[in-house]
C-alpha cells in the first residue's frame, strides 16, 4: 500500500464528508493505493455516525472510536499503530489542511529519501493570539532541538516513512514535537514543505491558551529524556557534584578564615553566624540529594526492559 492517511478528530461531523471525498479524489487522480484512518477522539457531536455512513460508501476507510477524549497524541499513536502504508500522512480534520499537498509530500519521502517532511503554514489564517505565541514556541523549539530548518513544528500536515511511525511513541501532549522525537530516535533526514492553510470552515478550535504552557513543559521533558534517558547519572550526578563542591568550598573557606583570624589574634565571626554558611550547607544537602537521585535513576534505567533497545537502520 502506498499511503495511509491518519486523521485524528474531535467533534468534526460537518467537515468529514467533504474531507474524505477530497482525499479520495486526490488518491484516485494520482492512482495511489491508500487507506484513510479516522481516529474519533471521543466526539459528542455525532461524528461517529457520519463515519459509519462514510465507511459504508468507501471500504478504504478504517475508523477507531475512543470511549472518551484522550487527546491528539493518543489518537495519532493509535493511528500509527494501525497504519500499513509505506508513507504515512497525518492531517487535521477541520479542512484547514489541503489533501492536494499529499502527492508532493509522498514524492519527497519516496524520491528525496526524507524520513519526515513537515508542513509549514507560511501564510496562516489565524488570529494574532495564535500566530504570535506559535512563532515564539517554534523559535524556542528550534533552539533546544537543533532542528533549525523547521518553521512550524506543530503543523498537523506531515509525511513519514513507515519505519518512523513504527519506531516512535507519542503520548501526553507530545504531538507538537514529533520531529524532535523522530530525531532522538535516529531519524535525522527531516525536511519541510510550504503548505496551504485554509480558514476554518466549520466548528471552532479545540485548543486553548493553556497548550503553550503544556507544550513548553513537554519540550523540556523530551529534551531531558532524549539526552539523558539512558544515562540519568550524567545529569543528576554532574549537577549534584557541582552543588556539593560549591557548598564544600564555601564552608571550608569560612572555617579557614576563622582559623587564620584566631592564629593572628584578630576578631572573627563564627562560621554559623554568617548567612553564607547556611547557603553552603544548603548547597551540600542539595548536591547530595541530586547525586542520590541520579544513582537511583541509574539503577531503574539499568533494570528497564528497554535499556538496550536501539534503532537499527540497516544490517549487511
């Protein structure tokens, strides 16, 4: 099978008939073998009834319905598990992503050998309350991830090699960082394609301003797990040793200063009378705790079932 189109959705009953008909038209015009995978994330507007009707008309539709709303990441993860196509395309169900972009995305994956191609909504039809924070979010993500060629990490329209979606796990709110997750998994051939962005035709957006706070926390989580997931002692141990040494040096300096004053018969203050001593004591305690945290995390990591799980690209 050439293409699997994975579409997570939540309360998008009005747009589904038009979207699936549009996808079918594009696939038939380009003679692709394909499947459309609809993941109903606990919709309450009758989306599932619409999907059942669409499935009866088009056998290439596969649908999964969640009992409740789990979020876009969960829907994508299930869709990736079900997908069988050589190239997996993801898009939103609100008709703001154009299926007409699919042939070029497919070409770039199959002919230019990209692992992942992410869409870039260069001209967005969204209010400034969404576009301005998104630009800041993308700038921070580029800096922290090292993927400097992407302008829009959170664009729902993306194309993947099958190996990519079968090798990564998307959970929580991590759908925003799939390119970062893919990079940490060893898929470094990541490209970008300018795509059309249409105004929302039906319904309203499902994401509020709180997504930016959650998104930043998830970015920190991905960065830490990707860099130190298999060697947590390198992070906690280093921070702990530095904190302990800083506290120890300050405490030693205060004690030595007191001893010198005593030997010179000059006035002095007890170390415990100086605020700096308590800062040193706190630094020593925190350093010890960080070191022990790293040690415990290392023990847990070494006993984990995936401690020697690595992404192998080819074997000759």
